C-alpha cells in the first residue's frame, strides 16, 4: 500500500504541539523521529477509520441477532455512542501514539519486588481482567507476526536515542504500544465490557493485521537516512523442520549461503500457507492441463511483458466500453479472455513475424480470475443488475490481479474486499425481492466501476473505492435500521394499546354486571369512555391518581357513587372526550345531554337529539384504528386450527418462540412460486404477533406465531439458515473445490490411458 498516497497530513504540518519532543534528542534524531511520527500518524488514519466502521457494523449485526429487545437496544446505544464520539476517540488515539514517541530515550523504572509487596491487595476487576487478557493475546499475535520487522525497528530507534534495543511498550509503533493507546482512547466511552472487547477485535483485524506495510516503510525510511543500513533480521528455523529437509537441499542451502551472504534475508524465509495460495492454485491448474495433454498456453514466439499485457488489457477494456451496451456486458470465459488478449497483443504485427503469447503465469492469472468470476455469477441471479455489474468489474479486477499477486495471496487485499462488498451490495440491494431499485446505490456503484476502469490499478485506488462504498452502505444500513426501529416501536405501541383497551373493557364489564345502563349512556361508555380509560392507562398507569379519577367518573355516570358537583362532572367528561379526539362542541353536547344539564346558549339547545348523538358515537373511529386515508395492513392468512399437542406445528411454534430477532425467512407465493425474503424484526411474547420487514426496514408481513408455524408446516414459509460466508467466500471455496476435483479426475484418466496403450 502506498503510504504517501493514503496520508492526509504532511510531515511538517502546522500542528507543532502534536509532535513528539524530548530534550535529550540530537537534531538529527529529532528530525527523524518527527518524520517517522508524521508518517505513521498519516498512515494510521485509514486503518483506524476502517476499524471504527467495522465495529459499527459488528454492533449492528449483534443487535440483529439479539434475543430480546434490551440486548438490541444496548447494542444500538453503544453504536450511537461510537458514532457520536468517533472524532474524540481518534484524537485520543493520536495523542497516545504521540506520547509513546515523546517517551523515546526515557528510562521507565521497573517495579521492584519491594514495591510490589508494599502495594495493598485489591479485588480482581473482572472487566479489567477480560480486557487485559484480550489485549495480551492481540499483542502476542502481532509481535509473532512481525517479529523480524520489529527487530529491525527496535534497533534503529535505539540508535536514534542511544538506548538498548527497544521492544514491547517501549517501541512506539509496536503492537503493544498501539493496542494500549487504542484501549486508553476507548476507556472514557460509556460502553459495556463485551463491546470494548468487540472494539479490540476490530482493531486487531483492521489495524494490526495491516501493520506490515507501515513497518516496511518506516524501516526503509530510516535505512535510507543511514540508520543501520546493513541491518538484517535472520529467520529462526526450528530444528525439527531442518531435520525433515532432504540432505541435498541442505547442501544446496549451505553452498548458497557461502556464495551469497544476502541469501539469509527475510525474502528467503519459508513462505506461509497464505503466501503460497497462488502457487497452489497454479499447480492444480498445471496438473489439470497436463491431464488434458496441454503443457502450456503457447506454442511458439515470445511471452508478453507485464507492460505489454497491461496495455492489451487497457485496449480491450476501451473496446468493450465503446461497443457494448449495459445490457450486453457479460462475464467472459477464460478462453474468450485469452483469445481477446492475444488478438490485442498481436494487432498491427506484420504477417510472418513471431507472435506474442501469454506466459504460463499470465495465462494462469487470466484463467483463475475468469473462474472466480464464473463462480460469483453462479451465486447471483441470472440476467440481473448484479450480474451485469459483475461483468463490468471483470477486466478492472483482472488488471489488478496481473499487476499485484497479493490479490490471490492476501485475504484482506482491498481489491478482493471491494469485489466481495460490491457483489453483496448488488445482490442484496439492487436485485432484492421487493423489486424497487435504490437509485443512489446504483449511481454509486456505476461511479465506482467507472473509476476502476479509468484509473491505473493500484492498492491505493481500491482502498479509496472500498472506503467510499463502505460509507455509502453504512448510510443505507442506518436508514434501514431507523425504518425498522419505527416499525417495531409502532407494533409495540399497538400492543400496549391493545392491552390497555382489554383492561378497560374488563373494568367496564365488571361494572355492567351490577348496573346495566341503556341508551346514550351505554353507547358512550362502550364506544368512547372505554377509550378514555385505555388512553389514561397508557399514559399514567393503573395505579395512578389520574386513572383512579377516571374510574370515579365512570362510577358517578353509572350512579354507583354520589355526584357532589354536576358541572365539575360535566367538565371532566368533556375533558376526557376531547383527549380521544372528539370535537369540543360534540363533547359539550354529549356531556350536557348525558347529565341532563340545560345548554347555556339558545343556538345549542336543539343542536342534536339523543338518538343522533348515539349514532355519531357508534360511527366514530375508535382509538388506534386506521383512518380511511391510510393504507390498511396486509390481511393475514386465515387463522389455523388450534395446535394439537406433539404435532409438527406445535414443535415449530416452540422453536419460533426461541428465535432471535433478525432471523430471515422465505415466503413462497403458491400462485406463481415467487420467493420473497423477510426478516423477523420483532414478536410479542404476550399476543404472539410477529412483524416481518424488508431489507430496507419497511413493513412486510404481520402474522401470529401460530399462523407462521402452520405456514412453515405447509411448506409455504421456510427459515433461512444463517449465512456465515459471503458471496465471495462461497465463490472462492467453489473455485478451489472445482480445481481439486479436476486434479483428482485427470490423473486417473491419464493413468488409465497409459495402461491401455
């Protein structure tokens, strides 16, 4: 990764107060330490931003998987705190790293045994213990991963400040110093311990895993300025590994060391499995070609250079952009790509001249990229927007794979992550079951593809594109989260209203058992005053003074309690009716006619008869009912018969009550077989009502758990298993499985052919 392209801050910016400073540094040491600090601060901006974005996504995913509303709200609150205090966290982290630079050359006295014995005993803080254990594991993995680079860095910093070799917390850019600075930056935030551990995990995957580039850049910068230019770290090979090597290999290694002292550099160290991914894939391809009787991709001529291949790819990309429309762009097979590249490489050459061909490595790269995109296409819907967008990215990603072998070797390569994120976004948001396309996302993805086609392939380009699409998808997820939260809160409000109305009806039924009113009074109590009781119960609770006052008014209207002031009773009835939406004039007429109080104005004396008032009350919209202008919710499926004990529906019902929020289901339309995906956003443990939402957080289906169990038993609904791997991971796994299968089949065929001959 190009550190200078990523950085935003210049080595000597105006923020002189943020620079490290120490009185004992020489002028040269001060200059190099300030340059190193500015370089590292600039480089750390992007990984830290990716770390916080990853933590937000993890918190949101954890909120979706939570089993109850309290855990969900806790995750969402922690995510909100992280979003609000993000700038402060980044500033505290920068200050912490700067303090470690300022401490260079300062001897930190170690705690003696006498001091440890004099320190008072304290109870072990469980929270502090868990954070310390997680941080120690993070540091141990980082120091083991970058042992050789940290060895060189510790010696070079030690030379600058005149100290013994630095390590651990004394090394400013070491994993331990960076992790402690991040932990201290998170400390002032109001987060539970499990979310602090989640932040440390994001820091490990986003920052610590990418420190190799920073260490190489800082070491090269100090080496170029004359700080231990000949220093090299020697890799330590375990004795058991040396003994297992063949004798001839040991002899050759010994002779090479004797002839070339530089052969013991880190470049000659045994490669890990992650680094040998491309070699393994190429070896399986070679076995496949050998089984088919083809040893290479060419028959004569010379192999194309890297520059010639990039020029051919540029020309092919321009040709595709000029002649192909959006609907005609499709994924190309390996054979089609090779043929088109050979045509571009040999265009304009005179007849009879030597033809330019692809080298084995170039041909393998083209074939592997084509196979990877083919597997990705299998994971998506055919003739979809996502499939067309994937075809647009094939050539830009091929250019990147040809220019940088890390595309295959590094799991965290930005081009691979970008391809994975674009494929997921296009498949989920552009071709969702709802049929509505997000125009802003479509424009963003098209803009991203255009940049990938126009600009030269580089790690910095794809890092910038990755940050851009992550930001846009974060906005979409936040909008969906807000919309879903509104739907859930509306359902919870409806449930509380339903419970309050049920309780008000119970209280009214108890009073009707002792006193059976008729006419306007019964209509008022059943149709309007029960809503007044329900609304008061929602706002104040059943034990409140306001609800007790409403019940006293109810008993006074029924004649169960004496009325001391009829005008005061009239005012309370009018106030209650107006609270549920009744107009003032109508409320006054109902209260006066009900209590037999004469109207004070002549115009209101014969405004409405008792029968007319009763009809108006019966036609009045009840509290919580949908108005005629609002769309009514979709009609739920017919209620199933009661669930029989030990029936499949009963077992499914019990499982549904244990599912966490965020579980996805597929609803199958029996008329046309169309499958629609919906997420279980919430269900009520009281009345078993469940709410399903779309990916954008909009209201979908609303059924009871018993109805859902019946639909699952009938095969019209099915639960989707949790997906632990994305589209790219599944495509990569399918690619490797395909190559293994080919290498198992063709050697067997070749052996059979040899025996028959």
